[in-house]
């Protein structure tokens, strides 16, 4: 998983011993690009250290040496694929010699958000764009945080293999940079709910009871019962319900209070 990093550290050390500091610096710069990439995503102070016995790479995280397998899954995932990418890029006989991270490539990333905290999901695509300025990137994701993280991108919604019916043409829409995550969830994922399933069901019952109350088809007591159930779920739900009850009270000319 860390073969490229180990090779890079070894080459830098050998060139330093052979008094070739300029060449050693080139390897250090490549390694620094990866550590900067990881830091942009995680906000952690990351470094790599080559251990001698046995020969392996340890992770220096916030001045603490940690074995790779002891890292959180999200961090292991990022380090693994970017180190593997570097190893593959270095093995390609490029027509023009330049920094491997500046080569024009097409990069395919499946489930780019997997194992990542939402904070990291917001940062990963911008960090990749910085690391690979000449790459064309195709990334699959189910995260509104990823979709809303960059401006110069297009989003293609793939058909549902079970319930969807593809017409053969998939239209792209501009990425969500500048849009709220709420809007992205609605536009891209077709999700217009704001709460968990049970709370949403209670809201449906409340609004149904509200309509019945406004048309005088049922007594206020039924509305209050549903309102109490919702209000007890969370402070946010309680604020919404109390606002609704004040409006209903004005419309029917009767004060409604929670129990």
C-alpha cells in the first residue's frame, strides 16, 4: 500500500548520502505534494518516516508515530489510493518528462466519499484538483458534500438499475458549488425530507390533522395530540410546531397550546 512512499524515501536517502542534494530534493518535493494533499483534506499534520528494522513506513501524525494499520479507515483509504496512483504514474513511459502529478491523465475514482467524514468529503475534490492540475477526473459519489465542493464540474445522474428506466441519454448538470446542501439533496438525489423517516411520518400526520382542523372536520384535540408527539422529538421540531400552532390559532380564532 505504501510501496511508492517507501521507494521515494529510500531514493531520497540514497541520493543524500551520495551528495546529490538536488536530485534528493526532487523526491522530497514529490513526497511533500502527497502530504500536502492529505493535510488539505484532513487538516492533520502528516508526514512519512522510513523505519529500518523492519523496513517499513510509519506515519508521523501530529508529532506521533503511528503504524499504517492503526490509522482511521478514511485516512488509510486516502493514503492507499494516492500512493498507488503515484506508483502507477511513475511506471508510465511519458512522452514528456515532468512532475508525475502534472501529467495529463484521466482519473477514475469509485465512491470517492467512502469512509470519509463529511468535513473531509467537502475537501477531497478541491485537494485532488490541486494535486493533479492537468487531470480529467470522473468520480462516483452519493455525497452532497462532494457534489457541492467544486464549481467547474458536471454531475451525471446514473439510472437506478432496479427502478430506473434509462432513455439512453444522460444529461449533465452543473455541480453544486454555491448551492445549499439542502438544494443539492433535492435536485440531485430527489430527497426533499428534512428529518428521519418516523419524524417525517409524524409531520405528515400533523399537517393532515391541521387541514382537518381548519375545515372543522375534527376537533382540536387530535391536532394537539400529534403536535405534542412531534414537539417531544426535538427542539427543532418543537419550534416548527409551535410556529404552526400560532398560525392555526389565528385562523380559527382559538388559542391552541401544547400539553
